[in-house]
């Protein structure tokens, strides 16, 4: 049995773009033909499920039955990657639960691959979150995501503060998600389809759509840049190392980076 | 094999190089050829082309995404009309940045639309540099235009066309009298050409020369495509090498 991979996307602050990043990850895995499932912990509503209804389920990450639905099925599901979009404020509690149920021990023993995308806000509080979160993450792949999609300026981060925090967490790797044209972002929201489907000019049921070529172009270019970041951190290889998916499988590129 | 429909982008990174004049000439030339035609005026502050061709030319402001959609979505939706864009020096950088970011040239070609940049040259170093950089980045066919009213000398090596057969368009120098005549708001090149009651004059000769240049360009482009088709290969744009022709 291949080693399953769990990817957690979270932050302790709301409105920093967790679900957007989770959506780009699902598109990335889809494009790389990596079987993936997703759990949306924004119970009962679920934004991620709106965009990826076929592979997403809404769960309450704090309830034991739902935790069983996610973690007890890791070795039996067809999906080699499980993406969990953790709702605002629940990242630290979720990691604590993972420690308590022995998940982090399994990661330590090499039975699971664990990847955490920690989406940062612009405030100093976000840097403090890193300290809280990183204490759980000894054997995981830990990525700190600066998300500019909603025009965050990270104004509170002066160089010295930033450097002092990042020195503490040598294993954490920084990722930058660039800004997407606002109208393009809004149109994808209205269309309620994955970014990749929008670029392909398809509707929710894969029917032909009539989205603006300009907006599709902006999304394609942006998604290409985001995937460029995922390629830089070798996400495909991290996941493939744990799963049956080929490490050097067909590489799907949305657009070359400028 | 269907021939691609041309999309002429008349531009220069500097003011007062004759962009709108050339766009006007193109519009009237294609009207005289009775081709389906549409134009776009990208000079929101002074839409001179749109004011002259109110039923054919759309004024567009591409500083906003909505304006970009109004331009580029229309350009690729209409695969039948010859198109002329008057691109002023103001939106010059933004236009080509958007073209590049949204992958416009590739999509246009996929739809049998051939973007051709008619680049009005001058002798400044920044214009030479801009030509070389754009030519290597954008992937469209670049044809230099030498407007003799802007600069007397033209250094061929500074502005190599994308393909050898494209050559250079030359707009002969205008005398102040001719300039005064053709700048009148009601002036039409075609109407003037149709009226030679007093015999051909300097204005007739000047228009005739420019129309001959445009006809030559269309023929050269057609010849290039036919030659390329006969060879069984597409016509890839040549890479600009360091801003100078060898």
C-alpha cells in the first residue's frame, strides 16, 4: 500500500485566503493526475465544496466521527492525497488533535507524509502563529504562505522582525501567492468552478461556457505562477514520494512564468 | 487553405509620430477594398480615429479590466473583419503587458487572426530598444514604419522586420500644405482620390504612394504565407537578436 499524504491548509486568522490556496492545490494535483480528495471544515456551509463538489466533503474537524471519516480512511481510500481546508482559528486545535490521535507519531515513523500550508496574514499575530504551529510539526513539510491574492501588503512586517522569526524555523519554506486580477477572481467565484475549469472555458458540468478570454488569460497566467511556486518546492515529488503517483509523471503547465 | 484575417496594431512608444494618421490611412484603404472592417481607438483622452469613423471605430480605455475585456474579447470573437487598432503612447506599455499576460497572440493565431504590429519608428535609443524588446517578447509580426515627417533618416539595422518579406513601410514626407489639407476634420482620403476634377495634385500623389505601400505590404505578407505553406512549415516569428540586424 502506498504511503498516503495529508495536506493541511490553515491559519488561525480568517480572510487570509486559505480556501483559495486549497483550490489551487486541488487544481495542481488534478493536473498532475494525482488522485485527491478534500475535506472542507467550514461546516455546515463549505466554500471548497462549492468549487470541487465531486471530491470534497464537509466535515466538522472538532467532532470525533468526522475525524474518523478523515483519518481512519487514509489507508483505504483510492485517493493518495487528502487535502484538508481547516477553517479559521482551528489550525492549532487541529494539529493538537492530530498529535493526540497519534497521527504525528505515524508521520514520525514514516507511515504518512504530512504537508502543512500555513497561510499568513499581514499582522505580527501571524508571526506568533508560526511559533504555535511549528511546535507540532517536527517531521512534516511546513510551508509558510504569503498570500497576496486579496492585496495583503504585509505592512507590519519589518525586515528585522521577519528575519528574527524565520531564523527560528529553519525548516519552514516560504511560498508567495501573487495577486489575481480582481475581476477575474470575482468571475471565477460567480462561476463556482475550479480555476482550471474556468481557464478551459467550461461550466460546472464541463459544458462549454462563455467566460471572458481576458479574464481566463489572467487566471491562466496567475495559476501558472502559483504552480511555479509549487514546482519550486517540489510538491509533486513530495506527494509522489509517498504515493503510487509517478514522480516524473506528465508535467502539466498552465503557462510559463514571466 | 483560408488566409488569416489581419489585425493591424498601429503604435509607437512616443507621441507625434503619425500613428493616428497611419490608422486613418489603413481604415480608408480597407474601406476602399470593401473589406469588413472594425477599428479600436486606444487614446481615451483624444480619440481622433473614433471621431472620424464613428460607426466603425470603438474608443476603448484599457486602463481598467472592463476596457481590456471590451477590446480583447471583441478582437478574438470577430474572426471575419480586418481590424485596426490605434494604440497611443499612453497605454503602450499596458497594452503589450496585457497581450503578453493573457496569451493574446497565440489565441488570435489559433482563431486565424494574424496580429501585425505597424511600429512607427524614430531615431531615439529608447524607441530602438522598445522595438527590439517587444519583438522578442510578443511573438506578433512586427513591421517598421518610417514616417519621413518624423525623421529623415531610417537605420534599417535598428528596426529589422520580423520576417524579411515584410520590409518597411515608408510614409513620404508631407509638405505643410498637404498636412493642412488632410488634417481637416471632414477630409477623406478616398473621397479626395475619387475627385480629380482639377487633375492629380500633390495630395493625390501622396495618398497614392501610401496606398501603394499598404498594398505592397499585404502582398508581401500573403507571399510569405504562401511560400511558407508550400514549404509545409508554419511561419514562426524570427527572434530579434540584441536589437540589431546582422
